[in-house]
């Protein structure tokens, strides 16, 4: 059992429970370390991230809980920093770098909201070519290699979140494989840690983690550091993920 989890959301972003609730659940699970990592503020989509005027409150709350729970569990102050977020990154114990949007033709296009959004992006912004869409996603993700403040790469291949229900991308296509391998190589070279994200599995959307098994094998063979993450948005998520997968 991995005795820590660094990808956890609370009511400060799109989670259902308070930081106190999540930490308490972590203690009951026997975790030694827990990282609260709510979504960063983005000015183009304010529906799911920390509100701009609550960022300092978020920091203060987690830092207070760090002290309050000393001796019971180590609490870390994290953030899941979207690639296109311009929110400050100072003052955190760690940052998870994730790509939730692509920017094309003046629009921010969500990559993991729905199968319909994915098809819309491919058809209306990438000429109906799913592998051009995938190449842009992985190119964007690979840019985290140049950002030293980003320590962990979030859900590496999240663009395939709905692929098992509504197959849009053939993940064995040579263009797709070349795209993700190029990104993986750049991120490994820069020393990033990769999470193995179980959220899509315990929600019944996929039968594999993000990244998928073949990508995990590639990363391991090249000496990448991997950690398990629940990406939990509730105490129920956290408990389910750790009891079934960790």
C-alpha cells in the first residue's frame, strides 16, 4: 500500500468535502502523508478552480491544518496547476502540472469534459484529424518540461478519458504513439514525476489508469518516477480508490 496521496480536491475547487474531511478520511485510511491539491484559478473558466479572491484563504487553511494535524498525518499544500492558468505558483509545497484545455483558433477547448467536447474540438479546430488533436495535446503537456516549479505530471493521457465509451482515437496508431512518446521523453529528461491516476477507473469510465498500461511500461523502462494518485473529489472517492487500488 502506498502510504500517501498527493492529488486531492476539496470544496475550494470542484470537490464535495472540506479539507478537514479529506484529511480525516486519510487518517482513518492509515495514510502517512496527504496533499491537498485543488485546481488553480483560470480566468477563462471560473467554474472549477479556486476563486481568485480565495487563493490566500486556501493557503492559510491548509497551512493551519498542517500544524493542527502534526503527529497524526503530514499535510502538504499543493495545487493542480492548469497549463493555461496564470495564477501565481509561489508558496506551495508542490505543483501538479495538468492540461485540461487546448488553445486553438482563439478558443480554449476542454479535453476531458465530455466525448462531445472532444469531437467538437477535433472536427471544428483540427480538421477532423484526431491525431492532430492528440499531437497538440502532448506537445502542450511536454512544455511542462521547461517549468521547474512543476514537479508532478497529472493524468498524462487524460484526452482518452471517454475513448472506451466513444472511440475517437486509436491509441495504437503510430501518430498517437509518436506524440505521447515524444512528450514522455521530454518530461522524463526534465526529471518530472508521473502520477498513475485512478479516477477514471473508479468512476467506471475506463478499465485502465491515466496513463494507460503501455505508457506506464514505457515510463518504467526509462527510469521515470511514478506515484499513485486518487484524484479524489470526495471522501468516498478517497476511500474507494485506496481500498480498491492502492
